[in-house]
C-alpha cells in the first residue's frame, strides 16, 4: 500500500493511492496515518478495504508528511562509505546516531527554508524507515517485524551549524522544513528488498546524488536492532538511514543551497519529492 496525508499544514487527512494511482480519502475509516494505524492490525484493516468505494480526491492537493505524530526522528550519519570518504571521514565502526527535531518535519513538496545566518545548507536523499510495532531490545533476525514501511527523507543539513558551531550535529539538522517526508509511506510488504533501491537527488536539474541502498554500511535490520538497545523505538518513529555520495559538502569546491533553487529527489518505488528553497 501507498499511504499518504493531504491537505493544509496541521489539518492533513489520511489517504491512500489505488492501483491506478488515484488518491482516495480514507478519513471515514481512520483519523490519520499515525499511531495504531501503523500497527499490523491497523495496516491489515486498510488492506481489506475496497478502495474503489472510497472517495476520489481531485485535484490532488498539497501533500503533508506521510506519517503523522512522529515521536522521534532519528538520523544515521556516514552510513555509506562513499559519503564518508567525500566528507573526509572514516567509515564508522558503529552507527553514528543523531536526532532531528520533529518540528523540522514538513511535506514532500513544501518549501525548504535556508536558515538566517546560514551559508552552507546542504541536501541528503535518504531512505526513511517507519516503525510499526514498538521495538525494545530486538535482534536483527526479528527487526523487520517492527517496520511498518518506508519513505523518502531529505535530511537537509546546515553544515556550518552542524560542524563549526560546537557540540552535536542536531543544530545543523533541525531547522524548520529540514525533514521533508513522503510523498508516500510504502508499507513493508510492498517493498521487495529495501536494500535494492536506487536513490538520487538533483538541484536545478543537475544530478548530484546517484546511489544505491545496497551500499549501506549498516543495513536496516542492523539499525533497528542497534537503536533498540539504547531506546524504545515507538510506533510512528522514523529512522533516516544515511545518504550516498554527492552532497554539496563533498563537491570540489563545495556547493551549497541558496534561495530560489529547486531540489528534486527520489527512491525506486517510493516516489519523488520536489522542494523550492526560500529564505527563512
């Protein structure tokens, strides 16, 4: 299934795509794509629907973040060896973990703001993992039982705040609009292998990133199991699993975003995002 949320910010309704790609309103069935809807029984209830009987939505409105009520947005740094190399870092012996403020979450096609005083705002196309069943001290062998589905995350990052302002990475990761999610939450049963997906990103039509999830250093089951040793992963939490080479910081010379540009990014089977950059 491809689940989504549509409508004005803060007032999104739940929806799904039918097999022909038509947007259907499921607000008469569930209140949101969030909480218990992401548990196996909630997803089974949506699968059982006769989508042809659900109201069509025309024209397609603004899409909101594909998951509502996210409690934790967890980032994984340097999880592709080519990206680690382009930034001058070594491949880490354990996952590098940071958090993005949930206030950074926005829709997949919403404007992305360049923060005030920023001059090194960067892009990162990433595979997002949405938690279904809560995960606490799980093993790699059982980790995928806790995954509701997948989505695209643009892990927008202000490198000056991240790397030059002291402390942890979170300051460079958490500005408003720095976490577009969507367009869809694609349920895990509809993704044959999350480690066989191409991912890419363009700025103003120039393709900077062209990678593949097969090149993750730490794969999805390992990440879910690892994180669950340190914290309970709750229903609706999102893990952003790292980015391949091609970020602005890794260009020679570096290239960063400025207001008035367009980012376009996608992952096989998970859709496409497009954002315009604006000044905060």
